[in-house]
């Protein structure tokens, strides 16, 4: 059987345009670097301009085209402007990584309604609004990829992070629902559930909770925290032709945390 020389290389993203929300640090930048190394041009979409420009420099140093475009993912108009500005700058859109996220840690009885909404608005509604805004551009490109970021708290309960867990459970269902809606448009929508990754977000958690670092390390079969770099491969896989028949799936990247008995 001969190999079709016209078939796209499984993991090649040359010529692809990717937006990574929250791409200016942590998991988002780890994923953006993976996409950049595979050949994609990257839009770092976040609020903090100085942090984002620094991330853009790191991506350019890898040989990629990259730009910062400001967005607040809780604002539908801002999400639409992000997509318009991306298409104006790079000509199209192929990949959207919905990574922006926050956590507010408290016992459930102490959250204000505003805190509950803040977490849900950024983590869940933000992923929906960016996906909705991206849809026409992805269709115009002939299809594309959406990668949503869940969490171990998409699976497990979390006494100290109730709105976060609710939002991340919602991200998995959002992923499945969008996948079923947009498969006809050749848009694959999948979710990544990271384990415990060393970032600003979890550094803050470790400051708040004594002994957390050691507890996580001991419970993770790989016996270590994840690094932002550990998130690069899955981002490439779910953005590349290699995953063209995978949609609505969730992939854990957790050093075995979620399968430990
Ligand atoms: P960081 O705090 O390093 O990154 C969060 C990013 O979200 C920042 O880049 C921030 O940029 C951006 N962001 C926050 N609010 C908004 C907003 N309203 N609009 C646009 N961007 C926003 O955390 P992580 O890298 O750890 O987290 C990234 C994702 O991974 C999150 O969804 C998180 O829930 C998830 N995750 C993290 C895990 C971990 O162990 N670290 C485990 C499981 C999931 P700026 O402030 O400039 O807007």
C-alpha cells in the first residue's frame, strides 16, 4: 500500500494560526510553546500586557510568529474583537485553546455570589464565549480545533474549591456539547484535564495550604508535580491532523494522579 504523499504530517502545524487564552504564563505558555515548536503562529490572549509581551518574546525566540492581543474572556464583545484582530493580523484562525482560568479557595459557606460568578464567568462562560466567537472563523478555515482546559476537579470533589470544581465539571460537558454540534463543520473539540502543575495558580494554593506540596507529590504515581512543559505534547496532538477523528474526548495529563486507587 502506498503512502499518500499529499496527506498532512500527523503533528505538523506549519501555517496554522492558534489563539491561547491565558497564554502568558503557566500551562497556557507551556502549550503555546509546544504549538510554536510544531510550526503554528501564536496569539497570546490575556489581560496583562507586560506579562503577555514577555511571553510573545519567548515564542519568537523559538522561531515562531507571535503577537499579544488583549482579551477579557468574560466579555462577549472582547472575545469577538480578539477573533477579528487575529484574522486581521494573521489572515485566519485554525486553533483555539481555552486556557484562561482562576480559582478562589474557601469553604463553600463563605463564598459571596460575586466570587461564585467570577470563577464561573472566567473558567466556563469564558470558554463558551471564545468558542462561539471563533466558530465563524474556524468554519471559514474549513474546520479547526478547540482545546478546553479542565482539571482533576472536573472528576473529583474539592471541599475548598466549589465554584472551581463546578466550572471545570462544566468545561467537560461544554466540550462534549460543542463537539457534537460542530463535528459537521470539521471542528474537533476536546478537553485536557491537567493534574497538579507547578504554576502561579498552584504556587498560591501551596502558600495557602500547609503540606499540600508533599501530599500531592506522594499521591501522584509519577512522584512529582507536572511542569508547564508537560502540557506541550497534548496541545500539539489535539491541534494537529493526528487527532482529526477525536472529538468530545477528555485526556488526563496527570502523572497517574486520577488512576491511583
Ligand atoms: P495561571 O494563573 O498561571 O494562568 C491563568 C491565566 O489566565 C493567566 O495567563 C491569566 O492572564 C489568564 N486569565 C485570567 N483571567 C482572565 C480573563 N478574564 N481574561 C483573559 N485571561 C484571563 O494558571 P495555570 O497556568 O495554572 O492555569 C491555566 C489553566 O489550567 C486554568 O484554566 C486552570 O484552571 C487550569 N488548571 C491548572 C492546574 C494546575 O495545576 N496549575 C491544574 C488543572 C487545571 P491575565 O491575568 O494576564 O489575564
